[in-house]
C-alpha cells in the first residue's frame, strides 16, 4: 500500500487520505503549505514515521516554490515553512526530526547554488523514505523473535504500513510472519475517539488475510483474562530517555492490564522516535484535540449534550516500568532503559 507517493515528473506529492478509510481509498494532492498542514493536523496522514516521510517531501515541494534572491533568503523562507509544518502536531518527534534534517542539510549546502540545494533536499526526502522501509523490515525481524506461530497478539491504535512504510512497526512482525507462513490471532482495539484500530488496523490486517478480531477498547481486559493474549505490540510517537513512551490515548491502560495479567508489553518504533533530550514522560507535550471528535465524529447525531465539557488528549504516556522491551531497527532494548537506549546512539 503506497500511502505516500512523490511524482517527480509532476513535482507533486500525493497521500492516501486516511481519514476516509476504510470506506474509501483515495489519493489527495498536497501542493500548498496550508494543504500540508491540514493533512498532518487532521490525520489525513498519521503515524509517526509516515508523518516524518511526508514532512520531508512536503518541505522539498515547498522549496521549489521559493523565489529567493540569494541563498540566505532561501534558507530563511525554508525554515519558516518548516516551523509552520512543525506546529501542526507537537507530540510526534518524527515530524520535527525530519524537518530539522532537511533544514540542516540546506544550511550545510549554503555555499552551493540554490538549484543544487533543492536537488539535495529531494534526495534527503528520498533517503528518509528508503531508510524507513529498511527500518520497518529490521524492526519486523527483531519483533518476530518475540512471538511464535499461533500466538494471540493485542494491538492498540495503528502502526502498520499506513502509519509507516512497507510492513509498519507494531504490525510488522505479524505481516512478516504471515509472509513466512505463520498464523497469529490478532485482537485490535478500536481506539477511541478516532477509531484508528477499527478503521485502519483491522483494514490492513483483513486485507493481508491475518486472523483479526476487532474489539472495543474496554474489552481488552476480557480477552486478556480469557487467556487469549500472549503479547501486546504497540507503536510509539515519542520515547523519553528513561523509556517512558507516548503513544495513542489508551495505550497506558493496556500496559497496566498486561502487567496485571503477566503479559509482555512491547513498544516497536524507530530510533528517530527516541528523544534523549527528553528526560521523562513528564516532559512530553501532549496534544489536546477538538472536543467534537468525542461528541460528534462518526455519529449521525451528536452523542453528548450540547455544551458539555470534554477532555480529549491525543496521547498518554506509558511508564517505562510497564514496558517489557522497546524494539528498534538496531535491536531490542530492555530495562533499565536509561542505559540500553543510550547505548543505541553510541
């Protein structure tokens, strides 16, 4: 599934609008800074790695629209575009990581002609994309060592090909295992209020002919208590230096349940989501979204009284002590994470 597609002949960037899935699979064009901001903000493109890939191509496309008199002016305008795009989603570190990688390259290439800088920016965007494909494969290989044929796996939110590239992160071991003839029983939380598990995860797994059962978020306890779950696989949007992990709202509750029932809880994600400058989960900024997502979205009529207050954080933080392992493309980190995560970057 090609969720992000850059057409070099047209100099156009297309994405699959994930807000329309599973009922409609439609590509949309991202051509202006406003369209790009809207796509990230409104979850038309979502999943930390996918946001990073998209951001790289977005900034390149915008760079081709800059009409600057000199390189300094070009870089200044490029950084303004990057700051604007970065303000769309504050929690997913891949967004700022990809934009910073692009702008840093432009600064390093300052002595080159502007057209050559732009060509290098395109190559950087491609590198981010290709590295993610390779990263997903390697995470999938490492994750597959944690499960065996016939296992029951519970997942929350969406961390498959739509959220990344190729295999995905949390779903990667399942899809790779399926390719190799393994069978798993997957239970996908619906993931309120935006229903990424229902709309996207169950959609991806069903298309891949994986045995998937969709459950409401409040049913996770029941399937664990019944002994149907052997492992929990989730993605991540940011990992602090001590191993605390931000992921879609509801993830922490799943981790607490898994701890209670003695089920291993694994976080799968690229090293780009690890932020060693962020000491603990308390330092992670949590995005709060529109209350209408709770009251009205996906309903024919409002399902709450008009004017009632809502609390709608997009993410929660899972304490490191609840996490059995953090699976990256470079291997599996185990507690204490303040040591194992640091070693990844040495």
